């Protein structure tokens, strides 16, 4: 027997306003009673926002009620999904503050949502400012006798690998982690870094990221024609927000090392302005071999049209772009940094190199550009690993199990 319940379809311009009534069935994929889950994340193109959005979407498909809280609708969220709510957090513009504050209005918004929707879990992505705001919200809710959900904090990397080394914020990060009901990290590497950098005794559950490949809507030939790449060219692809840690100058230097082979091209799907790197492109003389596209939503079409992925990061807690590239059967060249080796198997699904080893990257890139059969073999291995080890069915089930464990243990 199916149980039908009304659900709100969201008006994204008028958050929380009802514009249409529909029905949903409790998903057979989920396990146990459906939950009311709040997700606090950044709405940007970066990995944490993509992961949080993907998790919320999959949870909604499984029959859970999912509430996103952020200053903008998440970049990659399918706005047509049922069971999804969005609650906008407004910045204040008081002259008293030299810089706009986000933590305080976020805390207030969390209280409002918890009061109205009686959430079971509040899943925050990043310790600061999200977990910090959630803990402040809990204090406010307790004072006002408002039931408050269990707080789960997921660590993605920046708050640990960068901010936790800053003595001006480190105590807040440690407090936010240790005061959460549950804490997860996206890799064993990040878990170890957290324990080392913060000297925390808090239990950290490792739940890897996942990626659900979307169907390809354009053929590789169509996409290549669109971006001016010939069928006979060897196309490398890179997806990132271009932050300093991604070492984009190294990426460009690799192309510079192989530029004599005019058939090697580089496509960068950029989550930020590429303008700061244009002088280096001109200096290296690679302008005719590089294509830049910004804020691409249909990444699947472009990855499918590529031959190989290249990632030169100084550190990565996981490497979401690497997983996305592997999911479409593309081998990956990447640095052996952070949690990347937990995703990519050296010599089997791609190749790992030391950070800054531009010559080694270039040598392997050139070698693979002449070996179609090896590229295909490695790519098939990559696809199999990505889709079996880091699929939504496996990882989302782990989150569901962890949610119920925390509810049971924390009350």
C-alpha cells in the first residue's frame, strides 16, 4: 500500500511560498521512517556545494524532506524535484559591521526553520561558519524551548587544511567540531589531518563523496565541433574553481611543455574568472590550444567529449572533479596529494605524480596522446571504479544509516 502525502513545490523567487500542490510516495530505496533533514551549505560551484546538493537531491528522491539553507539557491540543485525546500539567508547591511556578517543571520534562519518544520537532522557542510552558526542556533532554540535537531558536521577540507592552521579561528573550528552530535569527513586523509591539526578526540566517520553521472545529451563530435576541437585532437579536461590550491599555473605549464604537438588541447571548465591567468597563457604561447568555459551546468557533455583529465592540486581532501571525470570513462593524471589516492588508483585508473612535477605530467600526457588503446583501457577501469565504489546508492545509504545512528545515540 502506498502512502501519499502533500508536498510543496518551491517558488525560488519567493522562498517557502506555496505555488503548487502535488503528491509523493515514500521511496522504496530509503530505509525506515522518512526524515526531515536540513542542509546548510555554500551554493557555489565548488566541490562541497556540489556534494551537499547531490546528497540532498538523492535523499529527497528516497522520500526524505530536505530543507536547504543558504544565501542563494544551490548552483546544481534540480529545482523540479519534490521534497525540496529552500530557505534564503539574508545578509544585513548595518554600517556597524565593517564586513557583512553571515554567521548571525544564518543562526537566526536556522532557528526559524527548525521551529516551523521540526527537523530531525541538521547537516552542515564546513565547521565554520556553518557548524558554528548551528550551535548558536541551538542555544537560542534551547532558551526558547524550541525542539532542535541533531547537528552533523561534514568536513570537506578548507576548514581543516587551511583555516585550522590559523590561530585566530582554530579554537572556534575545534569547538564547532567537538560540540556537534556527529562529524564526518570525505576521506581518511582528511580525518587524519583533522586529528593532527586540531588534536581532537571527537569520533570522525569517513563517508566518501559520490557522483551520479547524468545522461549525455550531446555527442562527443557535436561538443568538439562547438568548442573548435577536431575529432583527431587529443583533448584534456580540467574542472575546478581555479583557487590557488588548484595550481592552475602548473596546469598551464604542462600544456606549454607539449605545445609542439598541436593536436593536444586543454579544456578548462572554470568555476571562477580565468582572466588572472591570461598573461601566463600568452607568455607560454598556448592560446590556440586552450578553451575556457565558465559555470558550465552540463559538465557531462564536455567530459564525455574529452580524452583525459588533468588535476594539479597542491592538496585535495577528496577530488570531486577527478571522480566526475572518471565516471565518464576518462583516465586521470593527478597529484598524489591528500585524499586523491583514495579515489584514483595509480597505474590502473590513472596516474599520480608529485605536486609541481610538471615534467612528469607532460611526459605521460604526451605518451598517452599516442596510445589510444591504453587510454581506453585505463578509462574503462576508471569508469568501473567510480560507478561501483562512489555511487549514490552506496554512499547515500551510508549517510542514512549514520543519521539514524546519531538520532539514536544523541536523542
